[in-house]
């Protein structure tokens, strides 16, 4: 199914509706694109730790969730491994 582009899409070429998940191996970061912004974009910090791994949600001025950024993906996957959580119960 091909995504429908909002009016004005492509002006800045910042969002790719056909490739919603990007990963940058050099800094172990992932961005999951959710929706086009309806105004100015800001970030809400959801999680951070001492190793500078973090998860944030990008939202716009009308509270549309625009995307999710995860820095330190590999370390966070190991840290929150479901098998480790089950063993601790």
C-alpha cells in the first residue's frame, strides 16, 4: 500500500513515507517516523541513562506524534532483554 503524501510534502525532503525506520550504525541510533508534523516540532525525553542512551518522542505543537528516536539501540536492547526480566520474577 502506497502512503498518501500531505500537501507540501517534499519541500524539505525530510520524511520518507516509504521508509519509516532508519538506522545509523555509526552512532547506533534509530528513528521511527510516525506522521508528518502539523507545526513546529519538539522532543519529549522518555528515557535516559548514565551511558547516554536515550529514547525521545518528537511531537508537534498540536501533539501529533511525529517520530521516535532511540540512541544506543544495541545497548538498550541488551539492557531491557525480555529473558532477563522473566528470570527476575
